[in-house]
C-alpha cells in the first residue's frame, strides 16, 4: 500500500516489512496531515491524500487506528480486543476437553447462585445460557496492564495484542519518538516487524538517526520532499 499526499510527487510505502515514518517539519502542515488522515476523508480532507494498492485506489475508511497518546493506548478497541475474544472462543470450541471442563464449572457456578435464590420468596433462574464470549465480556477479559510498567513495555504488549487480533489495518502513532530513546525505537520497530504489523509514525521533530527497520519520508520546512 502506498500513501500519496496531494502536492507531493513521492509516495510513502506502507507495509509490515518495515515501519514507515512520515516526518513533517512544518508544524502547520504536520497538524493538517494528522487531522486529514484521522478524518478518513481522502480527497475531501483538509490535506487531500490517496491510498494506492498497486494500480487500485483504496478508501481509507476504517483503515487507520490512531494512537495520539502512547500513555493511553486503546487496549479495549473493538478491532483488537473483540478479535481476541473471538479467537479465545474459537479455541474453546475446538478443544473438547477444555470446553467440557469449563462448561461444567459454569453449570456449577449457576447452580450455586440459583440455590441462593431459593431463600427468596419468588422464583428465580438464569435465562441466558452460558457462553464463552459473554463470560469474557462480563469479567473484563483483557490485557493486564501495570501502571508501573515502562512505556516501551506497554507498547510492545500493545503490539502483541494487535498481533493476537490478527490486526491487518494501519496502526498510526503520532510523535511517538518524542518519548523513546533510539535503542527503544529500534526495539519497537523490531517487535512491529516481527509481529507483521503495518505501522506508520507521524513525526514532527527532525531525527537524523538511522534505524534498520525504518522506511522514512521527510518533508522539510521548505516543503521539499526526501
């Protein structure tokens, strides 16, 4: 997939073989590009852009997942956690021994709770059958996040969540490098490529460092592209 910005001749390749970086030094243009990509409006955006898959143009609708604040990662995003729930349910249904054991435990729990209802005056019972996906949602099955963990640790954990969810869209991080040391950037890149995720960084601060897993396009203060 290639990202083409209106008014600029070169395209930025997006893919899971490397992390793509769009470094825009002019703050106003940077803000307009971020706003435009987040709007998913393509030609109608503040800064028009297009996504090309070979000779075919693709809509950006529902193609981007933005992370504007790396300290508030979207752990509960439906496209991520919802897919993990579905995957756990598929594993549950595929393994008979595990399924029977869990269902037996579910019945025991329901019966024990129902027995408490016998102490009440009216008649009470569960109307909804036990289901794995409802159980996961009811008991908030999600990634375990420790507030004391370092930012890089949480970022890697987030990438692993996206990998578990088989996330095949575009992860977009805004000014992520601001919070990471060069060796941490390299480790983040390595994990993204290892997880086969398509990641795009939108950066405003010039960075002269060279990274093994990085593919970068720079638009300088004079709007020159390199």
